[in-house]
């Protein structure tokens, strides 16, 4: 939240995810400081940046939600999917009685999402756009997911940069993030502020786990984020197929949101590096599944296959039905390919929990659990530092956010040690006054 003499601006408006104590914050009383906002900016579509927007508009916000065209399209499918899952989960919980709330309710409904989406306003990258005579903004590519941007605000000549989520220096299918040279204040993410990603080839590791699972006659289940990660994995699988390295087994993307997101990727050809041939190969490699009856049939089919399904942290979606069926069989494999927040089933699987709860029942974890770190869509410590090093002069103050506490604190130390910059970890609900 940024307040100027004339405007109150909000950059991103996401849901808390992970631990129950964090998720409960989504249900707290609507923040009073949000009641008189003038403008909202959205850096990208992911739920931890966009997921609270329907509550914002439900509570009276009717101003613009500013973003790129691709972000608008992806946010639409993400928010509609979020509302649909919430409605389905609350209905199922009430029907089967595994809820402590009587009755269980969704955080927001589909019709509330649709009202929110009518407020979206899209802008091209690399162009200044004026809010009023004192404030203008520009969106630059952040290379995190399709349409993602970081935001430059010029307020009476003072430059404030919000990094949003920064992508890798050399992303698999997206154009790399842009750089800037000057800012008075910078707000930078720190998801991986304390570590660097492994240098191993994601494609080689993926093939290794496919061969291992196929040799046992098992099923490879990949909990997959529908936006970016699903498309990256399909791209790698298509490359393996072109090299004739894949076993002859079916590959499914079983995710209505994933299917929609993939089609949006294919339509936004200027926003990524994929050639027409690459897109055609991807389309011929994977079967896109939206129909629920087809999905049920695939879940019940015990023959070897590769299944990509959401959600990526195993908190909801169709992956739950697959893991409910296959998690207790040692011939199967679950491959984690993305960040897993504390408190999620995905994090529990990585931690080696012996039992996992699905639909009110605990299941023994006998399937093999693996993780590929090099898939990350977030810049690691060295890449974050590289982005900051492109500033020709040090900002007056750099705020570190969007990271678990140990990641943010470690990145603060790294910035102070290597760059000699003035920086601080931004704390929730603290107020900072900028010169």
C-alpha cells in the first residue's frame, strides 16, 4: 500500500497460503485502509498476488485494476477456478461432515469474481501511463510467468520500483526479465533470498524419474501449477518425445485451469520464446483434459501414465483424487516441481510425512517422492543480486519482501555485505515514510 499526497495505491492483493494460521487471515475483517483506494496494480496472476481482489471489489472498490493483457486473461481463469474450488470444497465438506464450520462457506463465489474482473484495465509494457499530473507508471517484463511485470512509479520525480516476482535470468520458455538503472526506492522479492538453484538439467532429471516409474509399471503424478510450470513441463516432455526418449505411455494435463492457461500461452506468441513448431509439438505430446467424467476414468485407470494436475502445492484440485488413489502404492512416483509453502500437503510430502490426509481420511505414503529444484520460476539469490546490481547508483532504501523470514533476513545481509546498500525487511502493518 502506497499513499501519496493525492492518491492511495495498492500493488498486488493476494491470498495468504500455507499454514492454517496464515490462511485464517484471509477471513479476517476487511482492512479499513483498503476502503478508499484510488488505484490497484497487479504484477501477475498468481493467487498469492491476485486472490484477494474479489474481496476488495466485494467491499466497494470500483477503481481500475491495472496490469498487462496476459495477466488479465490468466487472472480470470485463476480467480474463477479458485472460487469454483472453494464452492465445491465447502459443498463437499458440508455433505460429508468433515468440517468444523457449520456450514462451511467459500471465501468468495464465482459471481463475485466476475464483478471483480470487470474492473481490470490493461496496459502495454515499456510505456509510461499517467494516473494524474503528479503520478505516472510503467510496466516492465519480470520474466516470472506469462504477462508478469514489475512496476515503476514516478511520483513527482521520485522513482519507486516494485519488483513483483522476478523470474530466472534465462527462463525456459519466457523472455528474460528486464533491468532498470535508477530508483529512489526499491521493493524486491526474496523467495529464494538465501539460496541458489541447482544447476542440473530439469529435462535430464525428468527423464530419470519417468524411466524409474515406468520400469516399475507405475504412475508418475506431477502436482503442477497451472500457469507456467505446466507449460514448461509439457515443453520438456515434447522435447523428449522429439528425441524419441519417452516410453510409449499416455501423458495427460488433467486440469481445466491448466488447459485454459496453456491455450492462453499459445495465443500470446509475442510474450514467450516458443516457435510455432514448438507449440505444435507440445500439442501433440499431451492430452488436455477438462471433462470431469474423462478425468474420473483416468484416475481409475491403473495403467502406467504421466499425469500433470493441480494444484501445485497439493492443496486442492484434481491432483487430490490421483494421490488419494496412488499414494499408498510403492510402484508410483510423486514428482514435486515447484515451491511448497509451509503447511501444505506438498511440503508435508517433501518433509517425509508417513501419512497424508485426503478427503477426511489418512493414507500411508508408500509412493516415492522426488523434487526437481531447477524448475523454479523465481530468481535465486545470485539472480536477485544481479538484478539489483544493474542499478547505477544505490537507492535511498531497499525494502525486502515476499519471502519466508529466514530467506528475507539472509538476503538483507547479502545486500548489505555485497552492495553496501541501505536495506530493511518490510514488516506487515508497519508504516514507512519516504522522503
